[in-house]
């Protein structure tokens, strides 16, 4: 057996700080490898690309597992038949964010860690009684993997918003999300599914929201593709939260929110903590580690030092 690796399936993996963070984490955790290999795949690639990638990860003993970003749903859809099992979130949300090998590489397991990740990251900045105390709503812009995961987590949150709206530019995306929640048994009144083919449609939606509302950019715009789901004329809800799921890229949504930070009394959050939680959950799964508070604190400290 040669040099061992962990894989990273994304769009522009070389630009991710995880390439510099992972070796520090490997030392902290005593991992069998400190090497991370990125696979850059354009969004919307043909199914055979995902099949070939998963086959490579499965059949090459030097690969110990992988994290998947952006392509979570595509990997599940195109290459799901190559896996020997999925966790409950992967089955329910139809996505794969972690690829782990078990039994000496004979079994390939797919996991979806985003609902856990989204919850941990939200709890980092939002009080446990925020929605009950304020009557605020939540707007999730994007019905892909990250938006689906956050909407899933909210159903288990004791203090959840009375109204959660999920938007998408394509009706098929909303229909897919609705089917996931219907299968789960989510109350029909818990979520609103709103088609927003134009950025101006999102602007109008934000104008109707109460103070304290949490607005989340889960579209991938500003990282995987340039732009924002809003126009520059959009007005954020007063005393609300603007949460950008990304920490790198052109980050137009983040900059729009920062421009209104003082005038709208906004709290603006980038995707750094979401990134740390996401990667730490997958690393723990791939290498079968218990992610204790002490380990997570050490990993977070190392990542901030790199940043």
C-alpha cells in the first residue's frame, strides 16, 4: 500500500483553506494520513463523472474516504448504487456529504452530515429562544442540499420559527424538497415553498418579513457561481440575521448584508463556522473518531490560526 489519502469532491477545491487546515487536524487527531486530494467537478456534470469518481474512491485502497460538497445530491442520484449503505439523513435527503470505507474497504457507506452541521452552526450564533421571543421567521434561499438540510434540522428544533420559507429558481427543486418533507411527515404548515425565478422576487419576499428574521444564502451563489440571490435594492429585515453559508468566493450576498449592517441593525455571519462543523463531522465519520468537545475545540483553534 502506498501513500494514503482522503478525498475532497468539490468545484474549486484548491482554493479551500481545508487544504492547509487538514494537515494540522491530522496531527491533532493522529490520523493515518495528512494528505487531502481534491477532485474539481463543474456543477451539473454528467452522471458518469460521479460514477467514475465514486468507483475510484471505492476501489483504490489508498483512499480512506471523502467529503462531498456542492455535488451531494448528484453523487447520491448518479452513484448511489455503488454504496453498501446510507445513514438515515442520506436516505431521507437524497444526498451524500461523507464517503466512508469499512471492513477493510469492502463496504462503502454514504452519510449526510449537513442537518447536524447546519444545526450546530446555527446554534453558534442564534439564541435558543430566538423565534419564540421575537416572532421572527426564517428565509432559506435555495432548496439544494444545504437548504434541505437546514429545513430538516429546524423541524427538530424546540424553538422553531412559526413560518419558514424556502425559495428556489426552479419548481422541480421545490417539488423535490416538498417530497422529502412529506415522506418525513413534516406538517404541511411548517414550510412554505416559494418559486423565485428572479432576484427581484426575493427582494419582495424579504420586504414582508418581521424584525429578527434569519435570511440564509444556501444557493451556492457567491462561491460556486458568481452573483447573489438578491438585487442590491433588497432591504433586509430590521434587527435580523444574514447568514452566508460560504466563507470564500465573490460572496456578493455577504457584501450586500454588510452594506446594511448599521442601517438595518443586522448581524452578519459568514460560513466559516459552518465549514468547520461540516468538515469536522465528516473527518470523524471517515476515520471513526468520537468528536469530543476537546477535540473539536482544538480543531477549531487550529483552523482559525490558518485563516
